[in-house]
C-alpha cells in the first residue's frame, strides 16, 4: 500500500468519525438542561450584578471603562457577588437576572427607544441602578434624572476637568460614605438636573479651573454622591446610587473608595450595606492530586 493510499484512507476514516460526532440542534437543546459547573470562588447565592461598560475614551489613566470591567468584575466576585457584564446594552434576560446594573461608560444617556423602555421596565420592577462619573450624561438630563436622580447635558461645559476636589459631607450619619477620603484628584460636575427625591451624601465646591470658569461653575457647591429612592407609577420601589467621580483609574482602584462604592452598590440592590464589604469567602476547594 502506498503512502498516498494510507493517508487517503486515514482522512476518510477521520471524516467518518468527525461526522458521527457532529452536534445537532437536539444536542444543544439538551445542553440547556445541564447545570453549569460552579465557578471557583463564586458565591452562587450572592447578589447579581451586571456591569454595562464601554470603550476607553480618554488618555492614559482616565475613562478606562474596559479596565474597570476587568478589575471590578473580579473584585465584586471576590466579595460574594455573581457578576455579568458587557459593552453592549443588557438583554431582557440579563436584566431579569440582575439585582443591580452598574453603568460606567461615557454618555450612557444615549439609548435607543427600545433600550430606554427596557431599562425603565427594569427600574419599574424595583431593579437597582448605579452610575459612576459621566454615565448619566446624554441628550435629555431630565429624563435621565427619572432613572438615577440626576442627568447632565452632553455638549455643555459642565465640568471642572481634573483638579483637587475637597468633599463636603452633607449627610454625616450616612454609613455608605464612611472612610471616604476627604480630598481626591479627579473631575467634578455642575449644571446637573436633579430629581426632587435625591438625597445628597457628598458635595464639592467647584474649584477655579479654566473649564469651571468657562461654564460659570466656580464656587458652586454641587452634590457629587447621592442616593435616590423612588417608585415609578404602578411599579415597585427602586433605588439608585451615584458617584460623579471616577474620571481617573486611580480613584476607582483606591481601596477606601472601593469600600464606599461597594456599600452604595449593596444599598442600591436592597441588600445590607455590608453585603459586599464584609463577605467572608469559604475556604477554597482542595486541589486535585496530580495525575
């Protein structure tokens, strides 16, 4: 038998085996009934969080939405949450399985009518929202305010750009902000359209920066962290937690700030505010012996 004949025979045999192993629609239907293996270290009964991210939009160290999704999905998982996320708008199924949606992407107020209706229905059934930095920016600040307590207009000069910001504590007894640094190098915002139910926690008096002068914001004291509780007509009570900083990557990676934000996330999800910060992971599973 020639080498050519042997190779041809082997190829035919392999094709037959491969064909017999091809997956069918029936196979995939059956797979949907399987229980997925538990992820190492995941608390399967934890609060369910969806992170809506975006593409990086600024220079080094700023507006790094992909980096946030990467680092915070791991952080929240390590603190007992079940985390999902995407750069695209969550599906109805993903919203149905979420306690909290964290939005950290530029100008997230730009939604299609279908996306807006889907998110509104999520809030109407009592789903929690959390937004950081410019996520509440868009074409209609008043509309965004109905979802997260405030909105800001895209295209307006309503920011300080980066500057040293001094926090004024507006609710000294609020446990969410415990341990928050008194000063931060980041960006603050003014010209915000607030809903009347907003409960301010921290504010900033706008420093004298070129953009603050240009927009007329110098000296204004504006809330930069708040909670928002409301009920849409015919719906269930819903919560939102907002922090307007997060321009800089370092701010979101500061351990003290992370604890504050995790308490705000838990509050928005109607959980005890220590749900994430005080989570104690079970001991890791014993490793398998070498085979």
